[in-house]
């Protein structure tokens, strides 16, 4: 991986080959949507650890090798983020309406490079600490709220029958982390489900990704202004306290990032965990049965990582990587699942052999490792505990190869998760809640948590929370 200024060609390295001159196959397509591992292995057989691919009309590098990915992630100064480094874009060779652009142009900590990153990251760590520090009272309250909400979602499903079929994504894995995101944001009364669907549109690089990005930024900007006027015990208020120079627009970008990490990423992780436990090689289920829930999550993110491809990096100088040399300013994307497959292959692992699951790259590595990884893991472990405590049966209602995966350059998640379920024989379905909060006088405001949960659950039951139905 030493620095050099030439690139691979027939008979050795040639200074004349560029990324744009190489023949590339489209990355996204039906095969990638349904069987990304087949695409990864074909690219690996043709190119090795690094492959040139076409991403919706734009050539990019895709990193498939574990060691190569780790090298990039651990050398942030050499391989920085930030589209200001992208040579082709600066030279006008990237279409202005490229649907992936809104996610890359977001001015948040995930996409941003440069000297300011450490200041933003310090603010992120400070703002998340009350929700991730095991000894902090807000962390304990948040865990209690997650358990309560998870149980309420099961109750809602149980009231329709002790057995049956359901979309577990709409009924459980999406609304649960969306409620957590609302609590972190202190966003009482916000239409979080619509914001989440717009985030889907951005991450799935749909034709309306730019419009969706504007809507999300406007909504988060309004929330940022509200927190500036009336701070509370929530993430945006804590972030403003840690970084007072943040403008409302800058904070809006960070809140969008938080919404994506918690509501979308954690929701995908829960659904992927259920699929892996039901259909995987048995190790995730064995860990779950042994009570090692966090090890279950490690198995899941190793085999079905929610983040399919990391935000691109752009080398400041020409760098040899795998069998190619990446020129300064060329976009380099890390394919998480492909690097994990490379890790398993290199380690000689098999389904009946113990694996170093903590070597996965799902949370990144190095100085830019995901700041909310502990929170996402907590949400997932509590969700799995609730599901497998209350259900005697959870199985797919369709063949595994017919699961409807999203087509996205960023995430590997399901549009829906059709399951058959059966409650445990000893599970007692609670009576409908008739609390005083539901019998309030006209004009009396319901507590924010109850109000948001009721509206959200109504949306999931009727199918209104569908990213492709608005």
C-alpha cells in the first residue's frame, strides 16, 4: 500500500490508465439488490481487493479487501472524507443531478472531512454521553423506555391474535428506533416517520433524493432553532452546549445524521438480526440461546452489516491499493460485507468454528468509528430480548430469497419483513390502556411520548409508513 504514481496495466504498471478509462460494470441492479455477495465475489475474482465499478453513471473504486479497508479507515489523514477533494466533481465531470450527491453533500460529521472534524466529533461524544454512559440516569431511563416501547409494540401485535402473519419491519423494527430517535432529539409532535422516509429516499439515491434532502434539512433546521430558544435534556441541546458556534443549519445536518443512524440504521440492524437468527448458519441463534445477546449482534453485523458501503474517501496523493493505484481525488468506497467475507476467508472460518466477530468493520475503525455504536447495539439487544422472550415462533412468511431488499448504494436493509409468529403459551395479553392520559379533556395535550407513539403505531398498522407510497 505504499505511495506511488502509476497504475496497473497489462504487463505491469502504466501511468496512462485512469479510473475513467477502465471498463466498469454497474454496481447497483437487481442482482446486487438480491444477492450482493455474488456481485462482490465476481468483482473480487476479476480485480482482486479493489475494483472499478459504475455507481449510477459515475465511476468509483470499491474496496473488497479487509486489510485494504482497515488501512484506509485507520489512516484518515491520508484518505480523508469530504467531496471537496473529489477531482472529477471539481472538474465538472459528475452530473449535477446525480442522485447519490445529496447524501455526500450533507454537511454532517459522517460526510465531512478536514480539520474541523475533531471539534465536531468531540461535540458528538459529549452530546451522546448521557444516552450511552451506563451510569448516567438518562441512559437508564432510555433503556426503560426502549423496553416499554418494545413491549407495547408486541402488545399491539398480540391484540390481533396469538398467532398470524405480520410485517415485522413496519410493526416493530422501524417504529422502535424511531421512538428512540424522537426521545434523543426531544422532538415532541414532529412527524418523525415522514422524516425517516425522506432519509430512506436520500440513502436509496432515488430520483427525488434532492427534494427529500431539502425537506429533511428544513425540518431539522426548525428543530435546531427550537432547541436554541428552549434547550432541554436532549441531543441537540447538549450538542449546542458542547459546540456553541454551531449555526442552526450546521446543527440541522448533524440532527439528520443522528436520525439516520438511530432510526434507519438501528431499524435495519434489528430486522437483519431477526433474518440471520432465523436463516443464518446457527451461530447467531446459538449465541442468543446462550444469553450472549451482544455476541449475537456481532454475528449479525459480520454477516449482514446494515451499512453496505461507507461514505467515500479521497486520497490526497496517488496511493497503491490492492492491484491498482488510486489517483489523488478519486472516490473510494468500502464495501463492508465484502470485506467481512474476505476476513472470514482469510481466517479460514467455517460455520462450526468460533469467529473473531469483534473484528468486523460495521462501525468503522480508527478515528472516525461510529459515535453511536453503543446506542445502536443497546437498541438492538433490547429489541431481540423482547422478541424472543414473548414469541414461541418467529419464521419467515416468504422464502429467504424472496425477501424485498432495498436498492441502495449505502445500506443493506429490507423494505418489509414478512413473518409468521406465535406467542408463547404463558404470554398474557394486557388489556387496552385506558389511562387518564387517553381520557384527557378537550384541548388538553397528551404527553409527548404517548402522543407520538399512538400516531406512529397507527401509521405502521395502516401501512402509511411506506417509503414508496407517499
